[in-house]
C-alpha cells in the first residue's frame, strides 16, 4: 500500500470547474482507493492504493472526473516521499503569510526537471526559485510583488503544465499523508 496525493488543476477557481469534495472522494473510493481524504476545496486528494503505476493511476483519476463531472481536469500525482522531500528542502522561513508568498509549482512530466528553471523569467532582486524533484518553489516578499516577474509567468508554457499550491498547503498535505 502506498500513499499519494492527487493535485487537481484549476478546479473551484472563480466559480469555474466546480467539483464537490464529497462527490470527488466517492470517485476515488470507486477506483479502489482507501483512506481517501480531501483537503480544502482546491482539489487535493490523499489516498492509499496498492497500484504503483503513476501514469495508470493518473489516467484513471482523470477519466473518472471526466465521467462524473464532465470536466477535463489534469492531475499531478505525487507520493508521500516526494511531498516530504519538497517540505524538507524548502527553507522554514519560506512561508505564505501576510509578508511572504511561497508557491510550489508541481510540474507535469514534460517539464519536471531542473532545466525548467531556465524557462521562467524572474527578477533576481525579488524572486527566489528552487527546483526539488518535479516541483519549482517560488518565493518573494509580498511588498515586492509588483517588481516580481510572477505576473509574466501566467500564460507561459510552463504555467500551462503545472498546478500550484502555497507552501502552507503542501506542508499540511505532508502531515495528513503521515496520518493516512
């Protein structure tokens, strides 16, 4: 049995791609997943399964979402070790609070390598990026947001091939995965 988190891209954002978490949980349970937990409304589903093939599991999840909700939602799947590694590599001072913004960009396979960092335009005076196993962590002070190149990132090729969570959410997912 292995613990995973499925990260759904672009659901329940601005009234679009609405998915109810209790119904989503039932979808995962119908795929023979156990200990299914949804966390916040942005599409984070923790579950256990005996299956090991990430591509197969991801495909099954995307198909059942299409069948149940009529939506083409892309999913990034990460195992417990990946989430724990990301959390351990991100400096403790990189948080998401009133002063700082720290996002974890979970990349689809095509972009899940450190070379992707070169595809992201940054302002080195305010933007800090780091790559950790299939994810880019982006950190800045909120007072510097207008100087950041983060707004230029939206709509880029990398942006279209990732799903983001703030670091607080990722750290909470890591804790929930430990309990699963």
